C-alpha cells in the first residue's frame, strides 16, 4: 500500500486588532488549494492575541474544507458524466 502525505501550512499576520490566516493545502501530487480566515478583536474584549489567532485559523481551515468539499463534488459529478463502458452481453 502506498502512503500519501498532504501538508497544510498556516500563515498568520496581525495588524493591531485584526488577524488574518491563510491555510494552504499541498497534496503529494503537487495540487495546491488555500483558505482564508480573519478575526477582529472587539474593543471591549481583553487583548488576548492567541484567541484571535485561533479564530482566524479556524475560519481559514473551515474555508479550506469548504473549497475541498466543492472540488470533490465537482470531481464526482465529472466522473459520473463519463459513460459507463458498454456490456457485450
């Protein structure tokens, strides 16, 4: 059995109370896909940068998962449109 490895890389950037995350998926075949997420601290909330990071990353991963699911749905639909081979009986 051949093992496969897909890698997800997370990049975070912060600008004041705004945090942006980018989640990039790379398959072992070189296919790349990315998701984006953002978080903004409410001025009335305490400044806890880790919470902004977690929220932005969770949103980026959710976006990535949604994009991957849509790609999968398109691939399934495309493969279903391929005619089945004819039977000789």
